[in-house]
């Protein structure tokens, strides 16, 4: 009986994992670039299930209590009771808004940097190349694929892009301490998994605060500028045009893994 129960649990977990992979719902929890690890998990579940099938006619060699079975079955129960869905702006309330500040180098830091100038130049070279490409565009359009690259480059070289036209789609996010006319047009950024997700975007001040309600999604066309905040200057947008859009199915933008 114990072996039959274990077989059912293991194969059910394997089916659940397969469903999440094929439906792309695993994207809600794990960065796409590391999802191949889930294949190893699937293979392990199948192998363990087959092993347990061979033990069906034998007494369990390692008996466990009912609580052990309940614990390992929790992912199945949670999936049935609380089906997976895209993370929305409500998750942002549990996260910290992460400005991507421009590099500020003091004299001591610069002296240290000069000692390793070659390494620093090698590190910065890809960003300079991207900056040159973005400068050629009449309007920088942020997409799921280039979002992190664009925000990094704009923050690193703000003077080069001051007044540059930018278009992005995101949700309205207000954190504690914001004035009524202030918000962030934001997306959720994932580096590894949903546990490290953070809010990234551009700081906006508007003359029509009643229009931009929390959690609503907008496409905003504006010009890039640096905004002064208590913590220093942060990337912002000066709104030129905007329109309400449906919420994206997947609000995440994914940081590159090297």
C-alpha cells in the first residue's frame, strides 16, 4: 500500500512538472534560462516512481508516517487549490522598487579603477556598444527582451540620452512616500526565481494623477530624464503620450544570465 501511494505521488509530481513546462507557466516561478534543471527533476521523479513500482509487492523498506506523505504532496494540493497565474502588480507591494542608478565614482574609487583599467574597459565595452546602437534609434522601444539592457544603458550614460524618446508598457506602481502625482511605470524583474523578483522602471510625475491608478497598465511615450529624489537622481520619463492597455500575461522581464 505504501509503495502504491508513493508511486501515485511521484508520478503526479512528474505530471504536474510536465504541465508547467509545456504550458510555460514555469516562467512565473523560474528564469527561463535555468528551467532545463527541471528536466532533471522530471527524470528523477520518473526513475523513483519506477523503483517504487518494483516494491509494490514488498514491505516498505523505509516506512514514513502520514505527515511525510502530506508534506511531499503539498505542491499538488497547492496547485489544485491555488492554480498558478502570472504575477501582477500586487506582488510589487511585497518588493522593493529598485532604481538602476548611474555609476557615481569618487576619487578613491577612480584611483582603484585606474589600477585595473583594462579589466574595467573590457567590462564596459558591451554597454558602450549597446549605447551606440540605442542612440541611432529615433525612439527606444522597451520590450521584454531588451528591457534590462535599455534601463542599464540609460542609467549608466544618462547625459547621452537626455531628451531621448522612449516607449514602454508597464503597470502603475506607487510606494509609500510618493506624492499623489508620482508613480513608477514599472515591470517585475527576475534574476533567478520569483523569490528575488524586484520592481524596475522609470519615475514619473504627472499633472493628471487621477488617471493613473495603481495596478493599471499603460503604454507611455515620453522623453528620458533624470529625476531628483531623496536618494539622489533616478531614471525618469516625461510623459508626452499615453494610453491604457490590457495587462500583459507575463509581467516579468528577465535579467541575462552569463
